[in-house]
C-alpha cells in the first residue's frame, strides 16, 4: 500500500507546491536551508490564488505590492507581518488602474489587457483610479532596505509583466534566487476567458 501526503495549494494552478518542491530539493542536495524573503508584486489577495501564502505560513516574510488600495485591509488582517505597499509596478510615475470591480483579480494598468478581459468575459471597467508607479528596480531597492537576505520574486501584473521585467538590469541590481512570473500567450483567447473575475 502506498500512502501519499496531501498537499494544500493556495495558488491558482499549484505554483506554490512547485515552489516548495524546488526549495526542498535545494535543501536536500545542498544540505542547507535557503534563508530568504519574498517580493510579491501584483499580490491581489493574501490567501486566495496566492503563491506566497504557503511561505508566510512557514514563517517567511516579505514585501507585497498591490496597486488596488481596496485590498489593504485584507492584508493587514490576514497577513499583518508582511510589508504592504500600495503602488503599481510600472516604469511610469503615475498610471491608471482599471477596475472591473473593487476586488477583481483582473484589475489592471494595461488598457489592452483590460479590453481583452472585457471582450472575453463580457464585463466593463467600472472605475479608474490614478495610482503611483515605481519601477521594478525601485521596488527591489525598497524591499532590500527592509529584507536583507536573498529573495524570491513573484510577478503577476496583468499584462505588463514582460515589459517591466525586460527593463530590469540584472547585472547591476539584486538578483532573485527564483522568479515566478505570469505568462499569458497573446494568441490564446482562452487564457482570458479562464481568468475569472472574483
């Protein structure tokens, strides 16, 4: 008889279980436990669909960056030991945050992404907020001023991920030990129809 240990995932597609597996593998091979923080950009909710909640439960801490200020209270209540920053990850100093509704998963600063969500899911943007923007380099610098150890980067900013990541200078700035990044194919409409708004 084979017994399997049930794993609980909080991520949308089990990414946190894969991440945990990588960390366990590193510890097994090296004999050392990796000490790190996390930088969760486009964090959305503190538990639901979170890639970092499993780390928080294990005692790790980090910076969570979320453009939608309506979610701040959730983080303060459910993950009070994380550092919550209410800004958008952007190369522009200010951006428009397009809200489908106050806590929608697909709220975005990318007009093209919003248009695709609107068409695929038959929903409209209900509110536009002006939000301060900081580049990935500036956000990493801020994170490292509080958390000095190595860090894991989790980047999910609804359509702007590649643009932001491609402008980050990995040679002159701190390098994450692991990067988790959302990848939505421009050729697959199903990716937008499956991105449910909660």
